[in-house]
């Protein structure tokens, strides 16, 4: 199975995508299943994980509706208000839908770099564990030391680091990020997404520019804990869906077939789809 473990849909008229403005250029328009399906068919991708793009429960329910209408959406990583007094109830209510496989606070956009370590969020993390949901960590390099602390506090929390934590590829900075990612790989069971890197590269988005970062992730996490995703349509700010497939195929060419299959789908299936598969089987 080949899975795209990180893609988005949005509908501008919904009005809750604060970051999505006319300044975002070509992605400032609606993107729906009909736009993505041709790529999935062309490249033999069996399914996707649909990931939140707005910090609202309303958008999460919108995505869950799309998942019910489109079989290729194998799971949804949504959003819940971790700071709300009723966060555990809110998470439990969303988790009744077997298509919900994880939640993602938009940490990269939160002003307080220590937000994830607030004691008030502990009930939300415990609810994630209780409902067998993945915590997708949308972080930047300065967040990584805190992410390691969070994993230590909640060792049962299943965690996936989105986009390799967005290293500063355009600036050619790898020190610091590399050490912190190694610490997370060595000291936690977290997985890491091989996605979103091309948009962090700026004009330097050739294979040779991405290789040091991808090679480090492969060394740190190994092919058994890396998860491929496109970050479509955000990736189209830097390259086409086809180009990203070509870039990652080149970057992964030294892996054997079993390792490639793990990165390109097996790991995502294991991390995200175990919950929904169990729930559907039980029902």
C-alpha cells in the first residue's frame, strides 16, 4: 500500500483559515477531492491522511464529512481546543468517528514557545492516549527540546513530527536541528514525516539541497519510522506533486524495497490506521 500521509483540502468560504490569504498566491483557492484524485490515480497512491488546516472543530467535522464521502481518505488528523476546560470531552466526542486518527494543534503559529508544556494541557494529552489518537506535532526547530520533554512526560502519547520539524533549509542551517531530531529519535518512539521539506528550501529545492536533511532523518529515525507525505497543495508553492514524488524517489533510492515500502505507506498504515481498523472491525 502506498499512502500520502499528509494532504489538505479547504474551502475558502468556510472562513476559518486565518493563514490563507490572497498573499499565498496560487493556493488561495478551493482545493477538494476532485483536484487530488488524478494524482492519486496517476501515481498509484491507495489512500491519504487528510490533515487540518484551520484551528477549529468545525473544520475537523468538515474533513470527517469528506472522509465519509471519499474512500481514498483513510484517516483524518483534526484539531481540538486543548486549552478548553472540556477538552477531554471534546476529544472524546470527535473520537467517536472512526475516521479520526489524530489531532494537531498548530504549535508553529502559537506565540508562546513553551505552550505545549503547559500543565493545563495535560488532560488533553491524556485524552489522546485514552482514545488511541496520534499527536501530530506541527513544530519548528526551536520547539524540539520542549517536544522531547513532552514525550518524556507522556510516554504513551503516540507522536508524529510533521515535516521534519521544518528545518531551515533555505539558510543552509542543519546544526542544532540535527542534534535535537537525533535526541527525539533516540529517546522516544516518535515517528517523523518526510513531507513539507521542499517548501522550507526556498529557491534551493534541488535534490542536493534536500539530501543532507533527508539523509539525517533516515539515519536518526531509520526507514522504519519515517512517513512519506506530499503536503499538497502547500507543496505546489515550491514544486508539483509529480516533482515531489520524483525528488523523494531519488532521495530514497538507496533503500531496499522493504524499506521503501515502509516509508511510502507501511509506516503510515501502522501509525494512523491501526485505530480506525480496530474500530471498524469491532463495529
